[in-house]
């Protein structure tokens, strides 16, 4: 008789995800294997811990499917909607007498407003990078119009909060700054870059 099997997500649920897996010495291969352990099996830790996972004796069906179209309400801003176009370079430079990472040639100053946008305006931003910089905006999602003057990449489709610029690459993005007035940030999402100056203040008025 064929043994009932369990969904591997049940196994993960039992294990409390990957952190516990490493704590117990169970290998990722054992837990994430495409061939889940047989029901009733017991997964034991490789290190001497008073801990074991008992796979329950029940069968689970997974009727979920990834839809063919994930979203059809993506904003269709046109370039002609833009109240203005801005340019921002993301480059290495000098900061406080040392090495830093700069936006538009300037390191971050928390007291300085770098960009002021009236609430509701559509803007086009042209971003250019020296090395790899994942550029991230707070407050709004945006759409990627082009990369270095060419068609965006497949993963640029949809509403984005980050565009990952490759070395020497530029990108044109468009968004409407709606939502709330106040002060927000945009920055390189590389933690070392943002901590070494590659951040700027955006004021919605
Ligand atoms: Cu960066």
C-alpha cells in the first residue's frame, strides 16, 4: 500500500523555517527536498539536541495556482504628464575629506532638502550610475520607462520601489508623488553606500 505523503510546507511549518533548521543541524536538503519525508517519519538533529520533528500522518492537497496576470491596475503615467524632469547621478566621490558615495555630487545632509515636489505632481527622474546601485524611493512606487535609452528589462514591469542600476547604466523612471505631504528619503539600497552618503531628502509640499 502506498504511504500517505505530506506537503513539504508542512515540514517547513513544523521546523519553524530555516533558522531553526540551522540551529538543529538538519540540512536544507533534508527539509527542502522535492521528495518529502514519508508520513510518520522522524527527522532527527545531527547534533545532540533533545529535538525531533515528527511528520504528521495526514495528506494535504494544494489547489493554489499562480494567476497568469498578477495585476492589471498598474498606473499608466505618460511622459507628457510629467510636470518636470530631474537628473540624479549616483557616483563615488569625496565626502568630509574621505571616500563617499554621492547623489548629484553631494553627500547626504539630514538638514538639507534636496528635492521639493508639490503633492500630486508627476515627475520623470533620470538616474545614472557609476557602479551597481539599487536606487530606492520612499513614499511612492514608480515605473521604469527605459534603461540606457532601451526597453526596460522584463523584471522592470509593474510598480517598483527600487530600480537596480548596473555599472554605467542609466534609467528613466516616472511616478506621481501622491499620498502624503512631508519629508521622505531616496537612496541607494546598498547599505554601505547609503551609510556613506548616498541618500537624499525629498519634500512633498
Ligand atoms: Cu550604491
